[in-house]
């Protein structure tokens, strides 16, 4: 193993250690189900904003979005980013404050419970159905997060996929089960910071290696349709196609998904004061806009680096940021540690989504189905045991789904 690879591994291990520390730190703060699943409604505006956005983005921010820009130009990526930025702003503007006030008034600590109490679902039908929907869709999503962790370690270091996946899953499970919602939200805040640093580091390094911003724009302009919002270019063939109104509208519609994401809605329910949502909205919207813009630029700059011969052409566009980081690690110990931070940022994207969905799926069983639908009354101590056991069981199911790296489940 080379010295640069060791430096990357050190940075990633340090990041994972920090996540475990935060889980341990908040382990004593979760003494009831309200605290375990909603943090006792004590989230500050910064944590609310950044944990909501970090839990949404997943590895798509650092891998998918630059990959799309690299391979097809900015149209697809830009329209999607605009839709997501608008969705973020409108979700905070139209939903957050109302949901925070109403959920507190009716004492709802999960999204299914809110629906049930809001519409006076005495027979608990709505509660059960919404809980099952979350469970059915979030377990496979959690499994995909575990699989992404295993694939990252396998591709970077040649580690066995299964062992890497299980270790990564164990870290996510441990800090989530120890600290619950507060640990997950705080780690998501840290993870959003790691993502931001990763984006800035790659952007600065890539522009320098590519020959400056002028070289980047000149190369992009030389490719027909590459910088157009109404055309899309296939880099592999050079084919240019028109980007119609319906397709633009469909990409903008990505932002509509925010209004129904349970792990984001829970952040609205958990903020300490409704009056602080305005600040959270500003922070979240600004961060989303800048982060996605930088991610798109990285894809464009990566193509210039290929054109300049700094890096080889990538067959998988989503790996462009990994290729840039690996190239950066060859310039010494400090660049290698920064490259490790970039890799930790990719890991952070995955883990910040995985932990939030894991917690939401767990609450669907322990809070909504066992206590809500089947009306099983438990003591505070028993409730916490059931909550943590449920989380472990769901994690095991997710890990089983992720055992096969080629599985589409």
C-alpha cells in the first residue's frame, strides 16, 4: 500500500472515529422515544438546515451530479439542480413552520403519527399504511447505502467488499443506535461540512491542474451544446440533442420530492422554535445552490483535465471526483490527506442519508406499528430497548440485501 493510499485511509478512519464519538456523546441524551426519534424538539437552526440537506443529498451530490455534467453537459445537471434548490426553499417556506407548530400541538413524533392524529385516524389505518410505505422503501435504500460504502472501500483500497460493507454498516448502526436522532442530526451537520470542504478542495485543485478557469471555459465552449440549457451533448459520440420543454419540466420536478421525504420533515418537526425556521431556510437554500453549482463545475473541469491529459478519460462518469482525488494524492502528504477528506466526503454523503432513513424505518415499526397499530403499552425503558432492537433488526435486513454488490434490490 503506497504512502498516498495510507494517508487517504487515515483521513477516512479519522472521520469514522468522529462519527462514533458523536454517537457516544449523545447516547445519554436519548432517554425516551421522543428524544430518540425527534431529539426532544431541541434542534438549532443550523443543525436543522444542514442535517436536512445532508440527509437528502446522498452520494449523488459528489458523484452523480458531477458525472452527469461531465458526460452530457450542464443541461441535465442544471435543470435538476434548479428544481432541487426551488424544492428546498419552498419546502421550508410552505411546510416547515406549519408542521413544527401542528406536530407539537398534537404531540406527534413521527410523520405517520402526524398524519394519523391530524386526520383523526381512530382505527389507525392511515398510521399503519404510511408506516409500512416508509419501511418498504427505506430498507432497500438503506441497503444501497451500505453497498455504496463497501464498493467505495473495495475500489479505493482493494479491500474485500463484504467486510468493507459490514464495517461501514456497523459504524452507521453504532452511532445511530447510541445517540438516536440527536446523534444522527449532529453527525449529518458534520458530514455536510465534510462534503463542503471536499467540494472546495476538488474545485480549487482541479481548476489549477486544468490550466485555470479560462482553459476550462474555452474547452467547454469548444464542445457543441455542452454549456447550453436547451441542448445535451453525448461526450462519447459527440451527438447533440435538443433539450425540450417537457424534459426540462420533468427535471425541475425533482424538487417536488422534498415535500414528502420523512427524514427531512422530521427535521422540521424537531427544530427548537418555529421562529428559527426562517434562518434555517436561508442556510439550507444557499448551501444547496452553492454545493450543486460547485458539483456541476467539477464535472465540467474534470472534462478539461482529461482534454489536457492530466487524467485519463473515465468509463464511469460518476467516478470523476474519485479520479481527481486519487490524482491529487500523488502530490505529497498534505494533498493525500486532502484527497482522503474528499473520499470521506463521498462517504459522508452516503452515511448522512443512510442513518436518517434507518432511524425513520425503525420508528415506523417500534412507534407506529407496535405502539400505534397494535397498541402495545411499554415502559420508558422497554420503549428504548424496543427502539434500539428494531433498529438493529432493520439494519441486519438491509445488510443482507447488500451482501451481493451486483444486486438491484
